[in-house]
């Protein structure tokens, strides 16, 4: 008798799925995101996947190829990222970008100045800076299309906004605690 944990199938959406069907669903979600396995690995690492990068990437490649059953967590994650991308597109998709003389595109949104810089072979680099603090998040990988660069800019923007809010919250908590003393000078 086979152990159920070793079977390459799973229940999802009320039906039993094979490893191939799960892989196809996973690949559909990756295609909608427009991400390669490398970009998915980058995203997972940026969100706190603590495993070595090579391990993360190898697992993604094996899932893409249907060599292993796509884990429920990984499938749920990419499906959530699809929803997240759609939400960001609804929120920022109608921005009015200005074309600059060097061929780049720029827009100011949420106190960030975003610039999409043309690179070799039709690729685009995303650069952004917070106009008030000067904070500039890590630049994502170059994108193959202008539309792809805009989409990754929205994702980077949202992450940068969250990072600034977290920094603000930490600073507020530090002020609430007050200065720390090694010894009690009041006693």
C-alpha cells in the first residue's frame, strides 16, 4: 500500500489533482505574473524564504517541470501574487507616465519618483527614490518589456511603501520606550 504523502497528487478546488495538473496550474499562474523561476525565487527570498537561493530555485524548476508535486504553499503563494499583481495594476495602471529626452519614462506616485530606464536589447531598468527621505529600494532585475517594467515598478513601489511604514512604526516604538539606561540613576 502506498503512503499518501508520497503520491504525486493532491486535492485542490474540490478535486484530486495529479502532479502534472498541479504543475500546469502553477505554470499558468507564473505566466500570468510574467515571471521566470529566477524572478519567483527572488520574490520568495525578498519576502523571507530563509533557504539557500540555489535550493529555492531548484525547487521551483522541479515544480515547473512537473518533477515534483507543487506544494500547496507554493501554489497558494503564486496564486496570491497573481491577485496582488491585479490589485496593483488596478491601483496604479492608469498613471500618466512622461517620456524624457533620453527615452526613459518617469512618474511621481505616493511620494516616489519612478524612472524606467531603457537598456540594451530592449530591456528596462526600474529605479525609484522616495522624494522626501531619499530612500531608494533595491533595483529589481531588468525587465524585457516596458509593460513588464511598469508592473515590477508597482510591486517594488508597494514593497517600498511598506518598508517605510515599518521604519516609521519602529521609530515610534523606540520613542515610546524612551532612552534605556544600564543602571538605575533615580534610586
